[in-house]
C-alpha cells in the first residue's frame, strides 16, 4: 500500500507552532511534527506520540503505564518514560503550562554545568532518573482531535462510519455531552471487558433453550404480536438496545482515548430516528482497535440477546411483564444483528468490521464499481473482481428485499385497519420507489467516489490538509453528584423492599343467581326495566297459567265434598236412622205374622182340595219371605246401632288431606310464577319490559341478578411466586377502569390447590374478598393485582427470576 500522510490533532502540551501528521506506510505507523516557524521536523514512534496525547489527562505514572499496556500490550519502564520526556524538553517542544505536570516539571527546571569556565545549561536527558510518581487529581481528558479535511480519506472501518467519520454527523441533532458520564463510568465498568469470554457461553445457553422450548417461543411470539404494535416495538428497541449499544461504543471509544463529543439523533431512511455518538479522533485508532470498536457493539448485542432469552424463559412462569421484556430484548437484539449491525451487507458495524479486517475503507464502493464494470465493461479494470461483484450484487439484492419488507410492514401496520382504498397502495408504492431511488443514488455516489480515488491511487502518496484547526477541549473538574448518585444507588440495593407478587385479576360477585320458572307460562306483567338495585322479595314480573287456576277450582270442590263425608262419619249413629230401622223391623214382623196365619189357613184346605195346590205354595213362599225380611231388618237395626270405627274416619280424612296438598301444590306453582328478587342486589339483565306478553318456557332464564356489595377477585399468581402468598395477606387491586384515580384493597381468602396452565406459564388462582359498597367494581372487570409478600433487600427482589433460573434450570443441567 502506498504511503499516506494525514494531519491530526496536536497533543495538548506541545507548542502551537507545530503541526502533527500521521504517516502510514504498509502496516507501520509513525508521527511527524513540523515546526512552521523554524522549518524543522521531528519524528516519533507510535508509542511516543501516544504518551504525548495522554499526558494532559494522567499525572501518575502507574496510570500512564496501565494505559500504555492496554494500548501496546507491553510494559513501559520509568527509565524509558523519563528519557523520552527529557528528550522532548531538550527540543523545547513543551509549552510553559506543561511545567505544572507532576511528571514533567522536574525536567523543566534548568540545571547548569561548567564547560571551559562557563555555565552551560545541562541537557535534561542527562539528569533523567526514576522518581516517585506525584499524587495529584486526575486532570481532564486529552484535547479532542481536530476534524480532518472535508475530502480526506479515513482509515478502513472509520471511513463513512456513523459517528466516527466526522462528515456523517453534519446533520446530527445534538442532545448532550457524554464525556463526564463516560469518565465516571469507565473506571467502574472497565473490569467488564473480561466478560467477553462469557458471551459465547451465554449464547450457547440461549440457543439450547430456544431449541428445547421452541413451541413456547412461538406461542409467546404470537401473543407478543397481538399485544405490541410495530411502533411500540420500534420505540422499545430505540430506548433499550440501540441506546445501550451506543453508550457501550462510547465507553470503548473513551477507553481508546477518543473524544465522544456529543450524543444525538440522526435519521435512517430519512425518517427513522436513531442514536448517534459523535467521536473525534477515530482516525488515530489502529486497525486492531477499530475492529474492537465495531466488534464490541456486536458482542454487546449478542450478550443482550442471550440475557433476553434467559430472562424470558426464567420469568415466563412467575412474571409475565418481565418475560415479555426479555422476549422483546432478545427479539430486538437478534433482529438488529441479522438485519443491520451484524450483517456485512448493510453499512453498519458488521460491514465496518469487515472493512477494517480487509483494510479496505471503500469496500462497498469498490464492489459496486466492480459490478458496474462487469455489467457495462468499464475501461478501468483495477477494481474488477468477481468476488467483489458478487458482494455488490448480494448487497443490492438485500437492500431491495429490506425495502420491500418495510413496505409490507408499513402497509400492514399503518394501513391495515384503515379503510382508505387505493390510497394505501399509492403511499406504499411511493415509499418503495423513493427508497429504491435513495439507495441507487447512494450506491452511485459510492462508485463515483471510488472511481475518482482510483484515478489518483497510482501517484498520490500524501494528503495535505487545507487549513489548521485547534484540537483542544476545555478542562473540566470531576463532578461530585454523579458519584454521589451511584453510591446512593448502590446503598439502595440493600434497603428492605416489600416484594409483591402480582398477576391478572378478574372480578366476580359474592352471589349470582338466575331468575326463572319451573313451569312455562305467559309473562303478564313486568315491573322493572332491568339494571336496578332491589331489595329481597321485590316483585319483578308475573307469569300466569290458566290450567293451574282450573285445577285449583276443581280441587276446591272435591275438598268440600270430602269434608262433608268426614263430617257425616263423625255424626254416626243417628237416632232417626235407629228409629227407622226399628219401625221397618216391626213392619216386617207384622207382615210375617199375617203371612204365616194365611199359610196355616190354607194348609187344611189344600188337603181337601178346597184350594189349589198353587195357591197354597204361593202363600207358603210369602210366609218364608216375610220371615227372611225380619232377619234382614234385624241386621239393619243392629248395623245402624253399631258406631263408626276410627280407621274409617282416618281414611276419609287422609283422602281430604291429599286433596288439600294437591291444591297447595298448584297454588305454590302459581305463587312461584311471581318472579321476585331472591336477595338484596342488582338486576343485570336489561330491557325486561320487552318480555311482556311472551311465553316463558320451563327453566328458561328471565333475568340474572347478583349481590356485589362484596366482590371476589380472582388473581392469577405465577407458580414461582406462590410461596410468598398466604391467606389473610393484603391485596391491592387496580382495575383497568379506575387505574388512575382508585386503588382497591382486600384480603386473600382462598388459594387454589390446582395449578392452571396458561400460554404464558403455569399460574395458581388466588381469591380475595373486597368490600364494594359503592358499587364501582363490576362483574367481569379486569386489571392487575399485587399481594403483599415478604420483605427482602432490593437486589434480591429484582434478581429473584435470575436466582430461580440458576437454582432450578442450571441445577438440573448439572450431572
């Protein structure tokens, strides 16, 4: 590769008449200082120039040594450091303010020696010796780099990179300066760089979980699609994954002594906001550091994906909201890796990582030029490569597919529920054409830029800056409040926290009943329209049945008849009947005497044949009949004189009682046809007046009533949290209808012994009773409830899901 020279920022302690340049030749990098006044030049190695850059920010040798090891992966001895500082002092390259630095001031004091009888200043390098590092507060960071020329070519991985290439942030909306925050957090978070070795294990665990519980993932993704719109998902990703990865990139840049000047917003595709971190001085990064800067973003996304999967799986049985948060985090991280950041076909971190690895700052432009040469047969063939052409073809195809996918999502989520006819098609088609044209213009610009650079690639070896720009930043003092806030947060982690398991809740009344009839009938009258609050026994409606009224009349007559029979039995025997029987007996006796006398008179006459035999026999039969009549009348008299038995009276009375009971049954049916309020409560059914004149079948519902003065709240507690719920615990409920201005309180009355499976995980139902005298809580209302559980430190309350995961899932994996 040809030699490249670029002007860079001048370190803070060097005199301002100097200009600094970075010289790249092959894989070696050196630095050149040019004195504009004296016309001298000074050459420095990369490690020497690095020391000049970090001196304004570090005044203790051990910190300088630690930074040096991080940068060059080798030790810096105190002797080497002192010798180098002394040489710079001898060349008078430091400004007077550098004499205030604890490690420089002893070299700035001039010493003298006698030569030929004269006092001659003694070189500082001869008196350089190790000295104890002075203890002083850390000064502000080194000066920010001056922006290179507008048409300067930046190193691979920095060229065109959002936030690293200063030209990519010209349209950025700046929000705040993150440097104070980064300076505060970097020493605390620096040990986390070793977590990079844990990321592969987390990713492996996440993949194993997804492969084992893929059916649960598909169920939760379907529910997530119903609960969240595309806009809500994009806002979540914008506020979590993108913001976190942007801040992580800033911390990595701060570690490499870049100047993250501003956090702001830029627009992707011209309308989608995204976080942007403007970092000055990225052109000074080595190739390895540039790769780590982009690769760190990808590693963070992989870590967030793994943490999201583990959180989703572990919390889906006990904390639905946390489970959805983990699933959204995993989905957002994975989508970002596949569609943008980790995809080398898109100009993002994956692309710039590949660009830095290949040491090709214009990878995409070069590939596009190669594709055009393949297609049009260009004259200049330096970039004509089949591999590059295939890469350009894949990139263009992928961009077109992404645009079509965005168009489909735009049509589905924005216009899916709005009836605007062909306007939706026109809007989506316009978006596709605009996006394709924007991509075409961008690719054409890349190709033209690279073509123009290739024309000068054969002879150009240096890039001369057009103007001088200052590269210092104002020194600031370490702020107290950020440190105090962090300490307060750490202390807060150990404060007692009332852990409250919660879940979805449904409201049920204390009593609920259906008003109906056991026999069909015609609804003759309805006294209420429905929805009223009535007292117990209030007549609601009346149902009539003509057959029952007729049956009651018939039974009433039969009862009267049977009552007369019983009364007659109780009055026997009667004197009149005895006298009549006696007279009938006396009459029979008289008649028998006369018939016997006549038979005796005819008997001798028949012997002399004075009368006929037939006449005598007729008189004989009459006398015998009269004697039998006497016996009959005597029996009747005896029967009349015998009294009625108790069993006869009881039988008659039983018959009477059965008739009375039968009539009472019909009367009860008539009474039950009057529909009354069974208890104090509310009539739920509306428009009851419309049922007047209709025929109500047996068992058919006329109305539904309830008693809601006390309601039952059925709470779905996740299986993992049921151990913190006990009967009698206080319950706080926020119904959806009153989530802003009202909170209801009750007590746990019952804990279900069964476990209910749900798509979001197993739950156990807990019933709580709530006083509802004002009637605000209504049947079927939904909301969320919390049960006052145990008290524990804050850190434990917010890590229960993670603790449970290791105690159950990880424990089960250990053989």
